[in-house]
């Protein structure tokens, strides 16, 4: 039985992505970006691109007594907007493609991850106050595959 205290799919998903997603800045240059679990992103000193993993609803037990859980996470891609306020769509697409490869249908540390087929992506939106665009991929997680 899994204790509710040990349910940490956000931490596991962040570890799947942290420094494994990169941004190509030129034909010869790229750099890896950070991924942060829920409520672990610092409020200062973040890069121009990063990923937040946030709880998207609550965990649900599939068994009685409690023991097999599933739920949803929001994989939020943050990308610094251009100086004129436009989104860097090509860069965001690079990041989305890598996230899809690393996340969808993957099993890690006892958690199975897949995109939520009913609500895969929230389109890129620029927030002129923060200067970043956000794109959200909705990820279902479960403690076993196909639940």
C-alpha cells in the first residue's frame, strides 16, 4: 500500500525532465533547461526557459483500502517573450517536442505518465506583466500503467 505521504509524481516527472530538455540557440549552440516540481521553483533568478510541474487537481485512490493512486499534473513551459511581447513559438515547439518524447507513455520510479487525451495542450499565451509565455501540457499519472 502506498501512503498518501509518499505520493510524489510531480517530483518524479520533474526529475524525468530536469536538464534533459534543451534549447537550440544556433546551429552549434544549445543549453539544458531546468524543471521544477510543484512549489519548488525559486521566485528569483530563473532562466529564460524553464518547466514547472504543478498538481492539476487531487490524487484519487483506485483501491480500498487506499493504496493505488492516480491524478493529473500540469507541465507548464515558461519561455521569455520577445522584446516586443510576441511568443517565441519555434523555441516553445522545440521544448514541447522533447517533453512529449520524455514523458508520454513513460514509467519512472513507480509512476506511469501519459498525456491527457481529453485535454492535451493549452496554447501558448504571453503574459505581458511577467514577460513570459506559458504553454501547458496536461499529464495523467498513475501508480500502474493503464489505470
